[in-house]
C-alpha cells in the first residue's frame, strides 16, 4: 500500500468513527427531521449515505457504476457497511478507480469518501439534535480535500454556494462554510 493510500485509509477510519457516532442518535421517529441538505429529510440523507457507501465499496474493485436507490436502510446496516468499507480499503486497492467514465487516483477517491462520510455524519447529527462538531484535526485534513475536489461547477448541483467563514471559525466551521453549510450551534 502506498503512503498516500495509507494516509487516506487512516483518514477514512477517523471519518467513519465520527459518522458512526452520529448514527447512534437516529431513531425511526426522527426520519422526517430536516437536515442541513436543502429539501432533504433524514430518511433521504440515510438513503443517500447507503448509496454512497455502496459506491465506495464497489470502488475497491476498481470501477463504480452510478445506480442510486432510494431505500431507507436500518442504521445498523449503515454501520456494518461502514466497517466493511474500512476493511476493504485497509488492503491494497486498485491503482485507480473509474467512476462514471472518469479515472481517479485511488487515494483521491478514498479521501473524497472521507469528505462525503464526515459531512453527512455532521448532517445526521444536526438532524437528530446532537449538534456534534467535527473534530478539528479531521476537519483540517478534510478542508484540503474539499478544496481539491469541489469546484465552482459543483456549486448549485452537488454543493451549495460557499458561505463566508464565520469570525473566529475553527477548522470545522471553515470546512462547513466552504461546503455551504452553516454551523448553527449555540
């Protein structure tokens, strides 16, 4: 395993740990709760997370077919998929991954998975009322990934318009602002 991929897998471990904790607060009664993702309820977000975990798991084989489903998975199933994903990427992965006709370096794909997993874990925590903050070191590492993979062309479709950084924002606040999310805690 290359050093770059090993670093990305270590980041994946931290991202999954953060999100697994956020998922603990999900209950059937709260599936209709609003999330920071415009027009999405918690049930929609969980279905998207399930699809994403499937895609990142499939990527360990070198290719991802983009075929979303909309079924709401049980939280336990998401947690198990997350553990399986880490196990797959802890082994030597393919040198590159083809996603929707685009070739990506493996370590960039894994780092992108980390960004997706962490930010949606934060979204879950907001929807459940936990308001958990992204750990500073994790947010710092992911901000570099976000700046690398989120372009102006992605704004409005996959990501909201970046927000101004709040005064005195820490790494998590800067990451969230870059991705168009506002940390409304306290």
